[in-house]
C-alpha cells in the first residue's frame, strides 16, 4: 500500500465515523467547521487526482449539504491516480498553470490527507494513526517547505511543540496547528 493510499484509508475511516450532528462543529483548521472542511477537501480532490494523472483539473464545487460521500468517492480517485506507475515522475500541475515536480505534488497531496485527516479526527473525537515511517518522511517534506507554505498562506504561524513531541505533533506545529487542540 502506498503512502497516499495509507493516508487516504485513515482519512476515509475518520470521514465514515463523522456523525451528522458533528457537521457544524469547529475544527483545528479555524476557517472551517467540519462540513466546510469536508467540502474543502472534496472541492480540491479532482485537482489532486488530476495532478497524479498529469492533467490540469479545476477544483469542483460540492453541491451536497453533506459532502462525506462525495469526499469518499473523490479520495478513492486520488488514490487511483497516484498509485498509477509513473505518477510520481516528471512534472505536473495542481489545478493551475504552475508546473511542479510530481514527487513534490505527491508530498503535498499526502500532507493534505494527513493534516486535514487529523483536523477531522480531532474535531470529531476520533483516533488518527499512521505508520511512523510515513510520518517521518512527511515531516521532512513539511519542514523543507514550511517557510514557503507560510509565505503563500497555506500554513499558519508555526506552533512551537516540544522536541520530544510525536512526529505527527511536530508536523501539526509546522503547519500552524496546536496538537493539543480540543484536548
């Protein structure tokens, strides 16, 4: 199972565990409640999948008041696209004209699945666990690009975490999230 498949499976488990009454609850991604964060992920999913196929695909609006099933379908498409041989090679686009190395975009997709998966899990009181080797590799990529991502407004200001914190908590801090949110 690829890293994207593993992260997508963890996200899908969380999405399936979200109860309807939780859709209006807050998330650590402060600009979104649970429903809006599900919609945000579902909105961008076609672009993330398109990037794995080396196609520029515009994000797609989600007209559903409950985007859980839409997101689950679209996450499956992301996995199918990025599990295709050659998807991590060469360059690609992610919903826009800027060409980037496909391996970097794959890391960005992985980060989206992991960080927003944690957001949703934390917001709905669910566990969110991933293999340590996946998290260590993701941490290295997030660390390498965190300053640029902050400049672009993708990440919030870094939240300091202890050096002894888990790898996931260090990733969260780099992306501007408080790992203790909601505890």
